[in-house]
C-alpha cells in the first residue's frame, strides 16, 4: 500500500484521518511543521502528501517545494475550507465541510494508483 504523509496543525483532525487511512491499509506519517516534514522525508519515500486545511497557504507552498525536492514522484491532496483551494497545482482537492471519510480514502486510492502507473511507465 501507499505511504502517506499528512501535514497539518490540528492533532484531532490528523489523528482521525490517520485512523481512517490506516483502516484502509495505508501507512500514515504525521508532521506538524517543515522540520518534521524534512525528517520524515529523510527516512521514507512517500506516495501521497495530504496538506491539512489548517496550514497557511505559504506553509503549504513550502511543504510542497520541500517534498518535491526529496520525494519524487509524488502526489498532493489539499484540504481547504475556502471557496477555492490555496494550492491549485495540487493533484486533488477536498473541501472540508463537504468531504467524507469515504471521499478521503477514494481520493488517496486514486492518487496512489495514478502514481503507481506513472512509476510503471517510467521503468
């Protein structure tokens, strides 16, 4: 199964998403800030990065840039609670009030499968 890095600041939300994804068979690592992202990327090669809605836009950009330097290829899923995503370049977006646990698992499954196809095509 795919390795997931979830970056955010809300411990309760991150723990809930981690539990949902682990129940679906994914390996999930949590990070609260850029230094934790760097440490996590030093020991794991992630497939999908989840950007929590509580991260400020500039921090999301720093996380994306940092992860892209360390984990290639990679897919990004951004949670947002505004009218539009903060990171339009993310591979997928989920709007907080309307997303469900099922939509999280389906989105991660789709992103991981897309990444697996890309890796297969490159080999």
